[in-house]
C-alpha cells in the first residue's frame, strides 16, 4: 500500500530542503516558459489567432491566373440530401508549430499537415491558397485546363506549404476512409502537381487548353495518380476547429460515369463590391434572396364577412 504523505515541506521533517528547492525550481521554470510564450494554453491561443487571421483574396477579371490567392470551395448539395458548402482548410495543432529562429519571434507551420473541409467560408490564413506555376509560366498568365500547377499556402505563418498526394499504402493513407491521403508538404516535387478538368465529361476534350473561369465548378486532378480531389461527407474528423469533412484524392463516379458533387470545386475569389466576402458567398446570398421572394404568398379573401 502506498504510504500517504502527512507532512508538507514547511514542516522540517525528512528531505524538506530538497522539496523546497524542487518547488522553487518548478515555479521558476513555469515563469520562464510563460515569459517565452511556451505554455500549452499560450501556444493554442497563438495558433488560433494567427491561423484564423483574415486574408484578402485576389480580384479576378473572369479567369483564373497564376499568382492568384483563392479559396477552394466545394459548393455542397441541395435537396434531398442537403450538404453545406465547405472550404479546403489546414488541419493543424501545436505540434506543427515550427520553433522560431534566434533573435526573432516569427513562427510558422511545419509539414506534414493534413487538410479538411471546413464549413467556415470566411477567407483566412487557414483556407487561402496561392496558384503557382510548375512549368515556368509567368505570374499573371491565365491557367488553362489540363495544365499542371501547384497549390501553396500563403507565406508567413502558413509556412508556404504545398498541397500533395501519393499512392495509398498500408502505412500512408487517409485516417478515416483509408483512401489516398492529401496533405501539405514543404518540398515542391511531382507529388504536388495538379491539373484542372472540365466539369462535363462529354465536353472535356474540347476544353483542353482553354482558360479556366473563376468561381465556376471544376475538377482538380492529381497528376501522378489521376485521382480527383474529393470531399468525403461520410467521414468526419474531430479537429481543434470542430467537426470537419475528410479530404482525399478519389474519383467518385455516378451511374452516368460522371464525377459526383464531392469532386466538384470552385476557385473562389474576392467580391470587389463586398469587402471581406467572396463571390461565392455573394451568389449564395442572392440565391437565397431570390428563393425567398419567389415563394407564393397566401391570397386573402377580399369578400367581407357578414
């Protein structure tokens, strides 16, 4: 049986001096960690404040261009099986925080990091991505269908990580569905190459080499595995930011050999007429307003009661 401690260090019994020194050292270490911001509670607060900081998306003239900062939005689904829209977002915790270099307080995320589908559509560091070229195309040129590109997180706290995927294996796969994993890595290589496909399979060949319209549905295909970026609505991840959908690379076809809505994505850009909002949010709000106005109103009987 464990012997109960009946005396405190204030009572001069046993190794009381060692207990006092140990208690003072623990308090000293705690105060030093607090001063450096290394306490777990402080790290969690710093992480949330930095990764949820708002980001200004690019304002496009109709076409997606290299160098644009966009938000990847899955438009969701209407009735009967309704699903809310969600944005491709970084999944991270304090274990992904890179220690700041000497003589600076600048922190950033380090790979690997998972991604998920968050219901929050407010542009921030967590869900903003930059379209970069992998074939030498100058910044500002239009992105074409079937042209290779990469998606990079914003510089600064997000660390400039690249969206990547690889063939699934027993040791490397999505945590819930066990399908092909999608994550963020630091090194740019062929695993980070993606290309866009036209949404309609019957017109896909005709659109190869043509510019991609912003804020329209597209398919994001992985160059190495030829699997499309997919939102897994039946697999929910518990994250520090709440419940979110799992994101994998998996082409999911319906009975007509067309990609399902889980493979549909929109390169959402900023709405110049509504600061801080995206064009997708504006379109959603206008659609709700039109549906509300189009609802039939009850017609009252003009005949007075006798």
